[in-house]
C-alpha cells in the first residue's frame, strides 16, 4: 500500500532549542517525497506534519520515536489522516 497520507505527530521531551526541527527537516528531505513542516509549540512540544507515501511517513515517525534525535524524546503522539496537499516542501516553522 503506497497511498499518500498525512501524519501529524506531537513530540514530547527536551526537543526545543536543540536543533530538533532542523534535523527533522533534514531527515524528511533525506527520506524523500515528504512535504509538511516541523514547528515549536508553546507547551514545549514539537509538532511535525508530513504528507506523502505511507512508507515514507512511517519511516519519519520511526525516526522521531527512536531517540536517535537531538535532545531527548519522551514520547510521540500521532494521528493519521487524509493529505490536504497544501505544502510544496518540508519546512521549519
């Protein structure tokens, strides 16, 4: 199954001020065919929205969850949805 999906993930832990969004963008671009953004939230989490083929989104989610990230990830909450198709690239917000 290679249909396009929308992944929204909220990453908890020490993920702000450590380059987390930059590394998330770099990883998304390396995986390829992902569009969306990584954004700091006021509550200390980072929100990641990625649209693209399900295997690519699953690969990004696995990376977010492994702990092989800058800072410290305490947990990831995700929601899967239908893509909206409004992003041209993967950006940092």
